[in-house]
């Protein structure tokens, strides 16, 4: 069940990212030279360089650590070398370092850790270069050109629930991260559970062996109810139907209460499937209304998706299954056509016993299409972790067929990004007060409304225009909902709580947006032309908190790389929060900016912080606010 909160395995950096701005990678290059000189006979000694964090207990001794000495010592054991133990290897690593402007000093600690203190001038220059050349020079490069994120993907004529909201928020951020990594084409695909006219269709629920008939029956039910409510109308508008969910509920009542209505609904399915124009038209209207409802959510979130629903792949299903059959993958099981994959004891059902297709059939065909027609190199699927097995089996079947490389990290690759449930305060699945499912549009509007109230209470907003108030409350409200979701490890269930996510203290979008607005106002109030300072001024990091801020800014490229190669937006959120904290609690508390002798250097640090924060906001799909 998706109710478990697993812990993430430690991130592994994918080696094929090109990330020249990464401090860690630059240091690793220097250490590589030293390691070659230190142990010339050892092959493939990969430099192990990491930022010192409070967790590794290192911040006191340095900014980065090289941890190769211990490993080398155990590899050398028994061999005739001059080394007496890891510390002597560590010392040799230090001695063999080529001269570099990056490093201020090195020291040996513990069993052979090499601690590195970076040169503050080098840090300052790095930040300054970003200011003059732009933050896009800090973007890594993924070795692929075409990627797809399959996300949101609600089901037509069904409610779009909080799970779809999570998928929408996470998926859009992942797409932005891939774009920032210079992937030429990133497709945001809405794989909606729609319905073709073929008998073969099915709707995505993610449950294996789902009763399709019961599901299709709902459409008959909706159509009959539509005819009943609007007997003489050709075109029923969205406003006439109003809330599709309420409409759905009312028709369900009708369906359950009246056997005669039920019969008509069943007949409606047959008429619909046989292509009866009147029924088809009604069905299309219901689909349109459904889509309009989804669009309201996308519009609020500022997310653009390209719809290509399940029904699109119907014509491809038979051919793909035939190919798999020819490769010897498809077996008969009680009349159904199934595929067994490694490590899973239940088979993937490609064709049901009645000859019909299902969620799996569609995904077999869509993945085939994506690899062969769309020539995608990385396909990322974002759904709740309840569908993990589905995707695991899908990818394994493709590997068995030789359609995906055996090595899971090689391209073309497929990744399933699962996320936990959204819970209410009661620890149960998130529902609204009336214990029904929550309308997403209402949820987002509520977040905005609460932000507006809080905004109007501030005295600084008295001279704001109506439009400014609206825009700002949208930015904060929607940003808060997104950030609350993105900041937690996505595999964990998360508790939806307005008070928490809209608090201006702690790790929330509100706090971060305020911090950013404050930085902008510091720059504004200085009365100085920041573009002018960028050209002529320079950064000095003499105060320890200036240095701390500068270093953290410079670590953006490597943190982003970690977030991107592991598809973990939470890593980016942690970075952003720490940046705001360092700025506010260290730098701005201890270093006077305006009116100080260091004013221009410090203004540049403010500007650099604002730029990095905005890039993070952008990647997280959050609209920045410039004044508050
Ligand atoms: N419609 C599905 C659901 O609501 C999600 C589809 C995910 N994408 C896919 N290719 N299966 O659960």
C-alpha cells in the first residue's frame, strides 16, 4: 500500500552530467591529479570529494573533504609501499596537489580525511562571474536531447484528486529541472484516462485486473443523466452542468435508485461503443467539461501540458503485442495473454481473457510509441507509489524484449517517480469537511483567499492596487501549496495543512518569498544602481558570514546536479531554505549593507542571493514577489 514512508537511498551522482561550474567537480579534478601522483600504479582511483556539512562534522575544519586515503590504504594492504597508514596517504595527497587558485589551505583530520579550505577570493570571483555572465552559466548539461515527463494525467469524467495535484506539481518541477539542464526538448505529457470508441479501451486506475465494465458503465450513466436533465438540448454548456462532481453524484443516486435508469445506462454504453452519433456527442461534451475543470487547475498552477490520452494508443496495441509475442514474451494464461517479468510473481496482463485491453496494454503501446516514434531518451512517469509495481513490470518487460537497455542508468531510460499520499490533519486520506473528495480548484482558491486576507492586514499594502493584491496573493497562495509538497521527500505521505504551509515562519514558500522581497527592497532602498555596481564593483568576502553566503551561492550548481540526477526537488528546497537562512540570520544580521564601507560588495551579494533564489523559485514553479 502507498501508506508506507520509505527512506530514500543515498543519492548517487550520475557521472555523465557535464557540470563545469560545480565546485565539487572542480576540486575532484585537482584531487585526481594528486591521486595519480600519490598512487601511480593504482588504476581507476575515483576522487571522493564532498562538501563538509554539519552532519559530517566537518564545517569547522574546512569547506570540502577528500576521503580517498582510507580506501586506498585498504587496497594497498600487503603491497610494498612507503605508506604507514591512511594518514600518511592523506598527507601525500596534500603534498601532491597541483597549485590551484581554488585552495587556500589543506589539513589532515581523523583517520586520513583531507580537509580543504577554499580561497575566499576564488569564491568571490565565482559569484561575481555568475553576476556578469548570468546564472544559466551555472546550468549542467545532461547528455540527452529529448525527454518527457508524463504527469498529472487525470481520468476524464472522474474527479481530479489531490494525487493528481501532487503529480502536477512534482511533474512540472521535474520538467523545469530537465529544461535547465539543457535538454533540448522536454515534453510535458498529459496521459489522460480518456476513452476512444474502440471496445478495447480502458481507463487508467493503476490497478491490475480492474473491472473495466463497471467503469465504462459510469459513462452510460452520465450520458443518460445528461439526456434526462437537458432533454431538448443539442449543446449543454459547462455552466449548465456546473460542477461535474455534483453532477456525477446526482447521476449515481439516480443509477442506484432506479433499476429502469440503470438499464438505460447499460444500453447507453452499447450505443456509445457502437458509435451512435448522439451518444458520442454527449460523451464528448462530458469530456470537454471534464477538461475545462482540469484546465482551471492548470491555469492556477501555471502549468502547461500537452494532452495525448490513452485512447491515442489504441491503434498501436495489437501491433506491439504481436511484436512482443514474436519475441516469445507473451504466454497464455487461462485465455488471457500475459508477460512474466523478473522478480515479480504475478504476470503483466497484456490482453484480458475477454480479448479486451487494459491499462497495461495502453502503457505497452505508449512506451513503444515514445521510444520509437518520439525518440525519447528519458521518460519520467510521475504517479503515486501505488503504481510502482505497474511501472516496474512495464520497464522490465521492455528490458526483456531488448527495447530498453539492461543497464537501468543507460539511455534510453525510464524512471518512475512515485509519491506518497496526501493526508488530512486526522492522518487519514485528505478529504474536505463534508468528507467528500476535495475539489482542487476550491483548494487553490482557498489558499489564495487566505493569503489575500493576510496581505490586506499588513500596513505596507495600503497603497497597493487591486491587481497587485490579486497577483501577490496568487503567487504566495499557489506557491505555498506547491512548496509544501515539493519540500518533503516525495515518497513520504504528506499532511495538507493550510496553517502550516501559509505560515511566514519556518520552511515555507511564504517565508522564502518574504525573504526574497526583503532582499529586493534592501537593494531598492540603497538608492544605488545595481547594474552599475555589477559592472564596476567587486565582491570581497572578509567577514565570515559574507564568506559563508558566498560559498553557499557557489554550491548551487552541485546541489542542482544532485536534485536533477536523482529527480528530487526536495534537495533544491533544502538548499533554498538554507540560503534564505544564511542570508537573514547570518549575513544580514551581522553585516551592515546600506551605508557601510563594504556597501557595493554587499549589495552584489544581495543581488546574487536574489538571483539564485529566483532561479530556485522558477525551477519549483513559484512566482517570485518583489515587494511586500
Ligand atoms: N490516469 C492514471 C491515474 O489517474 C495515471 C496515468 C499515468 N501515466 C501512465 N502512462 N500510465 O492514475
